[in-house]
């Protein structure tokens, strides 16, 4: 059978340890509850990646793999200081000569179809970009990694996505755009994403913990 080889898929994630993940969900949720939501989000994300077409599946992890990791993933350690460096390193370390699609663990509503679409875009484009509702981005795909495209981009700010997209275009890349998704950062985000993907583990975890609001 001939055709364009599938892209490799990367998930960049932190081990879901209380106090180290989803800290913006506290104090509405306890650190242990926030970690439980992070694990549920990671499980949904990994399940979507496992079901998407891919030549190889990679988890770029800060921490130690746990029982939440399904079979079929190659685990690599994150390296670098800031998030921009860690993203660039994940692309470089995962590179095996095929297009790469990277996502985080904050969009449990992602589907195999969306990930497959990203891979197909890279068959005829240089890059693919998924904007996030908070001004960041939830997906970045590159036909060929280049650390200069990421290093120095200010991360976790309202303008991060715009800066990153401008960086790609300034490099002369043909960029395909995917739909905007909501990252899970705040309790309001958690409720919105759970409603949008009601059948997933993350939605079940949110329902199980009940309605939470930030204390006045």
C-alpha cells in the first residue's frame, strides 16, 4: 500500500502529582483533586492519540510514567528550562524524519479525527497550528523541527499564540489552521470542557467532584 506516511504524534505532559499540576484549579479544588483532574485529562488525551493514525506515538514527560500510560508510547524526558525550550527539545528528540504533531495534556476534548487532520495537513503544508481560547495554542505540527521557531516565544501569556503563529509565518512557512479549543486551566474551563466532551474520563471526574467555584 502506498501513500504519505502518517505523522508522529507527541504529547508533552507533567506527571499528575498534587501540587505540581493544574495549580490554577486551586483553591476551588484541592491539590489532590486538581491532580486527579489532570490525570483524567491526560488519560483522555493519550487515548485520542492512541486512536489516531500515527507512525509513532511519543510522550515527552516531566516525571515518571504511571498506570495511566497506555501501551504503544515511547517515553522521552523533557529537557530545557522554559516551556519554549522544552517544546523545541521535544520536537528535536522525537524527530525520526517524519512530520511531527505535538499537543499538551490540557485539551481532553481532542479527538482522533482532529489529530488525523493535523497529520494530513503536514502532507502538503510546512506547519499546522491549533489556537487556544486563552490566547495560547493547543497543537503545533511541523514537517521538520527547527528550534528557532520556538525558542524565545513568551509562553503562558494571552498573546502567546499570536506570537508563535507570527514566528511560523515570518519564517516563510505555509501554515494550516485547526479549530480553536479551550485549555483546561481554571474551574470555569473545566466545566466548559467537561460539557463539550461529556463522555470522557475528564468529564466524569468533573461530575464526580461536583460544582466548584473560586472562594470569594
